[in-house]
C-alpha cells in the first residue's frame, strides 16, 4: 500500500461571521516524503506565528487553515515544493451557508410551542436547553435535568439524566461540544437524548440496565461565541491578562496534565492547556459531577475524522491494562456505526490515529474516574471532506451513527445482580 499524506489548504476571507473558503488538498506518495518535509518547513514559520492554523487531520493527513492574506504565499510554497494538490471544493462557504439556509428555510410548526429543536439545522444554546427542559417536563418518569455548575460567563452546565429507575443500573456519561465549533458533536449528543427519551420503548433492553447522563454542550460560552462571532472558535471564553481569550477544555483535565500536545501560551488559538490542571470552571465542575456518579461508560463526541479513539493519549505508548477489552468493544461500536450508512470509523489507540495530547476528558475518565469503557468519538465528516462545517443535511445520519456506537458500547455492559 502507498502511504499517503494530504495537505488541505483552506483559504479564508471573512464574510459575516462565516468565512469564504477554498479547500485544496492532494495525495503525497512515499517518494515525496522529502518534499513533505520541505513543505512543512515552509509552512512551519507561518504556523508558529499563529497565522496558519492546523485545522485537523491526523498523523498522515495535515490540514491547514490559511487566512486570505496568506493565500498567495502559501499556495506558492506548496507549488514550489512539488506537492500535488487538487481542489476539494471551490467554495466551502456553500457548506457553511447550508447550515444557515437550513434554519432559515425550516418551516417551523407554529402549533408546536413546546420547543424548537430539530436535526435539520444547527441550534443555539437556548434551543438545546429548552429542549432538555421540555423532555424533563413531558417525560418526568424517565428524564430529569441537572446542572454541574456554571461557566466563566455564568451559563448553566446542563445535563439530562435518562433512567428507567432500575436499582443496579450501570451509568453511562455521553457528552459533546467541549470544543465550541464542533457543532455536529453537540447535535449528536442532543439526538442521543431525544432518541432515548422520545423513543424509549425501542431501547428498552439497554435502558433496563443502563442510566444515561448526557451533556450536549460542555462549553456553552464557546458554543455561543461560535454562533455569534467566530464560527471556528474552539476554546472556552476565559479572559487572560494579555487580552487573549480562552483555554482548550480538552487539554485541562487533571491526568498527566500538560505532558504532550499542548501549548502553555494563553494566546494559542487552539490548544492552550490552562494555567494548571482544572484551572477552568467548566472542566472542574463537570469532573466533580462525574466523580460523584462513577460511570462505567464515558464517551465524548468530537468532530471530525471518523474515529473511535481509545485512551490513553497523554503519551505515545501508554495503554490501559484492559486495552484489548476496550478495543473489542470499540469494534462492536464500529460495526454498529457502519450498519447505519456504510461509513467506516477507524478504531485505535489515540496517539496512533491522531497524535498524543494530554489533559483530555477521556484520559481522565479512564485514568482517574474509573470509567471502564472510555472513548472519544470523532464524528463526521472524514478527512477527505471539509472539516468542521458538516452540512446540516448530514446532521441526522451523523447523529444516528453516534447513537448506534453508544448503544453498542452500552450493550456490552453487564449488570451485577
Ligand atoms: N481532536 C481531539 C482533541 O484534540 C482528540 C481527543 C482525543 N483524546 C485526547 N485525550 N487527546 O482534543
Ligand atoms: Zn474536538
């Protein structure tokens, strides 16, 4: 097999809160590895200056976001290096616009005064929180709302408990949106709540032995900011004395904190780990709650890349003792997710698939909170497509895959009688 690599260069010019994009990428064959290194050298100074942003990708795919002012220079460097690249989409703006168009065109049922939630468009925090209140009010025997605490800006860290009231039930924590811009992750967690509550009879087998705790918006301040100001915002909204804003909540958890894959610079736009472990009220309050619950299952939804990631991620070699059991169960989830629409989610040890990074919620859930089945799901799209801007028409199928994966893991849990 030919080892391939791909540079996706995204050309962005700000229009409204969204961006104008051109995405180009291309395969890089083994014999081009020397060239790849040259390209990285050329791009590196720009990336280090914070002008180019590593947008995604994994150990063999590099995806880089280029602001419009640097387009010429960057494309020139790519061309000179001899890297083959092709245009993946001429107008990523279209995908971003679809999110908006979908919500504008949505025919709201004016007779439905109860809630605004659906899975054909992305929703603001208020719609999601109101929907949780609606579920609790309408289905009080299975659903109740709880709060882990408040964000820096005072928003509620709200979760939904879904339980049929069985005594020995195992607990399963599911979350989304710890990274603000990963809207499909939040929508998918909201979909898990919807299905388990509104269609609970379909899932009676699982609900008879497992209680679910779902927090669809782990980073409400960042989530709102990604809707109102900057679509590609990732961190929370901590204000630093330098004037820079935000810490990466998925680098802030207290297990091997700061050991790899982080920045200690508060101005880093993506992976600033915070001043110390659990310096951020969001990660700290949620960790307190999870500690008190002691869930056996923990899954954090992110986007993108289509992976089922198995801890640990804090270095490149350390695996949990029961890694093989986690892998066995992950393969069940993979099969269930593939059955939805034929899409493949790669299963593996996090550092092998996407690289090492310490301070993630999954590592902490596994290493400290004792959640046996702890995973991060990187949902749609895969790396051949266009990143965080999953078109709104694909929310539902992405969410169905996410739910199928959760149910497959829950199905492996055994209740002690
Ligand atoms: N893309 C995710 C992130 O960068 C991957 C998280 C995987 N888990 C981890 N502990 N690094 O946060
Ligand atoms: Zn993420």
